[in-house]
C-alpha cells in the first residue's frame, strides 16, 4: 500500500565534544569543567533563479543542486546561509510547496492563500531558526502578493532593491518581512559538482530497446552500520513483507536511503547516495532498491545491500504529456518484477528485467494515489465539482483493466483539504485523511464506495495529515496529523479500528512524526521522530525501541 505524501528529508545529527586534557600533575585541584556544546550539522541553503518559470527556488544537499547546475535552466546560484535538516530547539520547518501552476511557495507555518492552490508539499527537509543567538544571522524575505517568487537574503538592502525594481518594472508591490528566520553564516565547504564522468551508467528510456541488467547477488546477513533506533529517517517506509525499514539518512557521511531490519534494528544496506532521491522502495526479497530523481527525470534500480547501480531508466513523458515532477510514490509489484511510479497525469510500470516502461493509466491525479501490490489495485482521489461532495474517488483494478469504479469523496472536503490516502493490501478498504473545518479519517468500502466510518482526529483548522495507513486486512487504521498554530506545530497520532471503534488520539508533542505501513500481521508499524525510530503498537499506540 502507498499513499500520497511527500515526506521531508532528514539527516542524522552527530554530536561531538572536545576539550584540552592536562596531565594529572598539572590539573588544578578543584577546577570546574565547562562542557563543550554539541555541534550541529549544517547544510548550505542554495538559491537559484529558474529561467523557465521566472522564480527564485531553493535547494540543499548534493543531488538536486548538482542536477540543477547541469540543467542549463537554473542560474545565479547563491548560498543564503547554513541550516539544519532535522528539528532542533527554536527551529521551524521551511516548507517547499508545488502549486498547480508549477510555481512554488516557500514558507514557515501556514501556506499562502491557505494552501488552496497547492498540489503537493515537496520533500524539502530544511529547518531554520526562529530566534537569534549563537552567531546566527537574520534572513529577510520578500515575495509577490500571491506569495510566489520568494527572495530570501541576509542583506535588507538587497530585499529593498528587489522590491523597488519590481514596483518600477511591473507596478507590483512586493510583501517584505524583516528577520523572517535565522541561519548560520558559515558551514562545511560545499562539495563541488563533478564534471561529466568518462564512464556513465547506461541509461534507457521508457519504451526503448531493452538492456541487459547486472545480475543480482542475494546477501543474507546484514552489513555493519548504525542501529535503527539511533536514526532520524525522512520518508520512512516499510517493505511489503514487513522486514525492512527504509528512510533517508546520513549513512556513511552521505545523504542516501538506508535499509534496516525492523525486528533486530540491524543495518542492512544503502543506495542512491547523492542522486537527488525523492521517492524510494525496496523489492519484497530485499535484493533491489528503486528510487526516483525527479528533476533529472531518472528512475534508478540498485543492487542491495551493496548499493551498486543496476539500471537507470529515463522517464520521458508520452508525446503531448507533461514533464515529470515529484512522483507520489515508487513501489514494487508483489512479485518484484515491476516498479510503479508516475509521470504527471500517467501511472506507469517499469520492467525490472528489461529496464523499459509503459503507461498503464493516463489522465489520473498522480499527486493523490494509493496502490495495493497484493491485489494490483490503484485508488485515486480528485476534485470533481459535478459530485455533491465536490470530489470523487476512483478505484482501478489493473489486472482486470476496464473502467474504474467511481464514487463521491468525503462530503465537504475539497482537494486542498486532502493530504493522505491509503488502500489496504487486500484491496477492500480505503482511507482518506484530511479536513477543512475539522480533521478526520474517512473509511470507505473500496468495492461499493459505501462510507464505513468517519473517525475524528481534531476539531481544528490548519491540519495536515502526513500519513494515513491501513492494516493489510483493512481492520485497523493509523494516521499522523500535524496541527499548526502560528509558528508552533505538533503531531497527533490516531490508532483505531476502521469501524471507528476503540479510537485513540495521542498527542506526540512532536513537530516531526512519520509512520510506515503496518507489519503483515497488522499488529505494529514504525514511526520516525526526533528521538529515533520506534515500533508502535497498533492497538494501544505505545512505543518500543527496535
């Protein structure tokens, strides 16, 4: 099962302390020792000018900025400052949201225009400080009246000049906010983008000639590496067999996708370092990883646990189609022979053996999909104002083909209010999380469209579901819902039966909290949080360390 939500990128925090040691004879008899404060990993926040869409955009890390530099489209690269990639005291998440007109919002707290025109929240795991101190500098902000083309800069004079130029040339008054957030002025030396390699990985395209993939070697024993309980993972996922937990992390000093055994917490392997990964998955037998680098329009297949690149497929849209944007998911079929992802309004399958792909469905809302590999069923949520609810759900049986089953979505819930969707492994139950006046999870019978239950989570506005997950048999549901109040935010965890009975809403007190699919027995799921990865009891919501 998989639902639409683009989880944020989080990198592990490494602490170190150092101090001068004196010989015992030279040490003062009662001299207090002042501990050295922990050092924070800092990453450059890059600003580029997108010459296609005429807007300022921001990135970080190695993969995506490297792709942008090679594209010939992004120019005027500048380091705004140095930020964190995990929540720390006095920080807030800087969101990057993709609008339906292809422009972006960058914001703290609540989105401009109440998020009504947002298609998806992108995987952009940047945290900035909301207070000065410890040598941090203020970053000022200006944007067009609709919140687009945001300009972040440490120079207020630069902000004022940009505002004056826009008014002079376009007769538009920019919005200006001084001291919008704070960053560090210095950090590690950025890794330069290497020149084109002399022996590039072979690349195939969707529907091209076939390629000969590298043989896969199965390795039964886990590799040496960090324990799962010590990790802070972004985009956390659980393999369909419930054996491996995956997530973005700073594995071996490089931003990559790591894989761990859920039962033991032992490190298994990693893949995709520095390739601009947006979504990822692992095959049922654990021998292959798959990832999509959206800006580069590439799907990579990796041998596990070593992480060697097996095949790279260029995801070209069909004639007349649109350019690939951040896909809602990447997932293997139940037999591991096909990888599914999306190209704008098309749902596609890529053959693992041949390295080729084809469009399976066209004209779908690929930003709000859920897929069941066991039943090969796809569910889609989309806006349709012809229905009384203003929305509809379509369920496709990909094995049988033909027309989808269509039924109205949750009443009174427009597209902007939906943020997560899931379908059970048996293909019988569908869950949609969202809310405009109050947050709730709505449960449907996937075959008939009959509403089985509405499970309230919070009587609040400004709630975003980061995850909704169903147990394989469709009898239990779990959801993580983030409530924003001004600059502060926290996450609620829902565990319940899909009948609506025995529902528990648990305040986590955490801004960052992501959950995985259920284990095959439906008793547990995993959660990534600032304290590390925990295993959650699906009935009680209690947690334990792997």
